[in-house]
C-alpha cells in the first residue's frame, strides 16, 4: 500500500441532494442522470455552467427551486466512457479535447451532455457544428 498526499482544502461548488426527489418527478423520462454543460462563454477554455439532473418531458412539473436547461436538438457526436468511473469519463473527455484540437470535431458549444446510466455506463454527447 502506498501513501498519497492530499491537499489541505478542496475548493469548488457544493450541490446537495439525495436524488430521492428527482426519482419521483412527474414527467421524468428514463432512469439516467445527466450533466449538462451550457452557457459557454467561448470554448473549452472559457467559463461555462453545469446542471446535474434527470430527463423530463417538460420543466413545468419540476419542484420549486429546481433549474432546467433546454437541450438543442442539433447533431451530437458520442464519446463512450469505458471502464471504472470516474476514470472512464475523464478519459472520454480527453478524447473530446483531442478530437476538437485536431480539427476532427467542430464543437458548437451550445449544450454538451454527460449521460450516466444506472448500470454504471456513461457517454458524452458533444454538440457539433
């Protein structure tokens, strides 16, 4: 066994939920959880917003205080995440950035989606221009 140093603090944003409320939402679609990247300032080097939630037919029945993001229905390129998480999703993001940098992928920077399924599988859906 090896020791791994840890920082004195971790700084970031806090999201508190049990996901219990989300499972009973009227209009919920599917069993997946989504991470939606949106409101891009520019490209992958600029600021963006991230919403974590579940799919729904409409945001009208969402509980008070919940936020929603409409998903553009344009073309998306899928990057499957393989292996244990979170390493699998990190590796998939590496492939996204590599494809974008090489010019193989032309990103739209509208709404990009991480799809996380109950069986542990995941994929990243990138809005393409």
